[in-house]
C-alpha cells in the first residue's frame, strides 16, 4: 500500500494482514501513517498503489459507504454523529427500516436495542438524542453503528482517549465479544498497556513505512517503544535540569475556592514546580483549572497570584494575569482548524496585544524549531497536522503570551510517545525557567514521572496530597476513596 499527497509520500509499501477474530494493534508516532492507512480501508482516501483483499477478493472503495457495505467499518477518533438526532436515527441514517414505504421508528428502535444487547450495553436508550450522551456513550453508539453493517473488520482509532477507567473496561469486554463472533479489529492507540492487553499481534509504522509485525507475546513495552521511536522506555521522563529549584514563595494560592462544580479547594503552586492533579473522571480536575483561568470562574474563596488577591472572572482577565490554559479538547477549544499554523500560533497575541504581532512571528518560528514541529510550512492549515503537532502549536500560542502560570489539562492526550517526550522536555525547561505548572492527567505514569507533588481529587474536593514518585496504587486508593489502613489490614 502506498499513498502520497501533493507529491509527498505518506505511506510507502505497507504490508498488513488481519485474521478473522484477531485484534491487530497498529502503532507508531503521529505522522507515521496510521490514520491514512485507516482512511484508505474506510474508503475516505483511494490508494495510489497496492492491493486490498477482503476474504480473498480484490476490493477498492471510493466512498465510505462502499467500505461499510462490504463489511469494513471504522470508528474514528472524531465522531460522525448528528447531535439533534436520536441514537437509532444516527445508527441507521440513510438506510432507515421501512414498513409499507414509511420509515418505521419502532423497527429502528428495536434493531438498535438488539445491537446494544449484543454489545452488553443497557445504559443507552435508542430514542435518546445524541447531544445528551457522554463522550463514552457516543463512542458506544459509533461501535453499534459499525456493527449494524454486519462488519467483518472494525477499525478503531484511539477508542479510549476520552474514556474513564470503568468505561475502558466495558470497551475491552465489547472487543472480546467481537473476537468471539469472528469480527476482526484493527486497533490504533498510543496507550501501550491497552495494546498489550487487547492485541494478538502488533504492526509498527514509522515515517510511512513498515517497521515490523510481531505477535504481542514476543514483545515488551521497552522493545515496542524502541521500534516506534528509536528511544528506550527508560528515557521517557527527562530528569530535572541541574540546578533547577522550586521557589519558596507561591506563584498561585487557592484558599477554599469553589463554584457549582468544586468546593473547598486550597493549595499553593510555586515557581519552578510541576504540580500534578489526579482523580477519576468527574472528580473536578478540569473545573479547578477552569476556575483559575476564568473560563468557569470561582464564586467563593480566595485566589492569590504572587501573594496579591485577584478576582478572575473571564479568560481575558486570566490572560492579563499571565495565566496560560491549555485545554483538554484542543480541537474544540484550542485551535482554529481552518486557519494556518502561524495564524493559530499568533491568535492569542493578536487578540490581546495586536501591536506585538509582528515581533511575535520570528519568536513563533523559533519555538516551532525548538519543539521540532513537523509541518509543510507555517501556512499549512492546522487541521492537517497530527495531534502531537497540533498540541505543539497550542503551546506555542500560549508561550508567546509570556505566561507565569501554565495550566495543562491532559496535555498528551491522543499523541504518540515521541511527541510526549518532546512535551516533557519542554515542561522541564519551562519549570527550570521559573514557570509554575499545574498539570491534570489521567495517565498515572505521566503524573508520577513528571510531578514534584500530586494532588488527588474526589467528588469536587481535594482529598490528598502525595509526593512525586508515589505509586499508582496509592494514587488510585486516594482517588477512589479506599481506606488504605483497611487495605493493609
């Protein structure tokens, strides 16, 4: 399989086979060609060279519906659902069951309920409007939609990126169910634990070329990372810079801060410190960052910056207080997808300090080089960049604003191990330069490897403070409210 865009090769001579009832992992850094390969199989792109055999027959798709009708369905990371339509209407869109020539909602709901029963899902009503569903429930709707085409092969692109732990468990059970029925799954994820847990074999891509395909049982995480990025796992989390220290006076202090989502939040964040925030989904981690930045302001308590009380009620006020807020969903709230890389990098400066725009442009170029941004040029539309490169542009935008306090909400979600390492190096450099960093992350190894201290939240409150390097078990016990003394007994 080979594919080029504008003369630039994206895939070169890729060989891949997927067996009936197999979960086949597809891994590689952002830009390795995983998404392009999936889109060729899905009928979104047409191949330049190569052959696709489905049950031994040569097939080629020029439209996603052709692929679906042939038995190849794809669950993309960005959902393709209509928010104002019901679950059943989304699943059977364009092929609604009819009785005497009229669309039968009863039959559509019955068929949808049967699909969810097959998946072991009982928490979603076929008549519910999609806009009222959580991200995890929308993910399940996409999987049910794929199954409704009687799929032989289902491709899943980062299916757990927005799921909580218990929702990941449900997805794992669903995938096991699909295996038992003989459905093949092409599974793309940057979460190595899931790859090793779920996949029978793993194919590694790098720079659009095939590196290796091996049985999972013959690989370790260390070996897989080395195949993907040429760097051992032991160097994942860079050490602190020599001579780096944490300031004695807090850059940010919260005292009993709260709003409708969180309450009684008190902690100090010091210059030169990376303070991690852990907790289960819904614990209030994102809401704390939103309160600090003014996106969803605190309505009670006290916030101090460098010892001075502040009353931040809007994001603009947060920016003027030198607070950067890298949001969880970069595509929805961090980027202007139809604009260029450079326009996105300069968006904050243009909005708040337009006179600095010209001077900020060369600084943005310097940051692109420092972050090893991979793009055809500053005029390329940002929607065509990989997730890791998009995140680098978001960080560039905020760094051009000269922030003192940097709020990072799931900064490495959906990006590959190589891009993660580049962001970790940047975080260390920023901390060494005196920036104060508050990082929310659902990746416990990331929190443990990067944080000087770890705050744990549960039910909208801070429930524990742990030293950096604490065990995953200890963090999870605090997040889940487990009595550690009882566990020890």
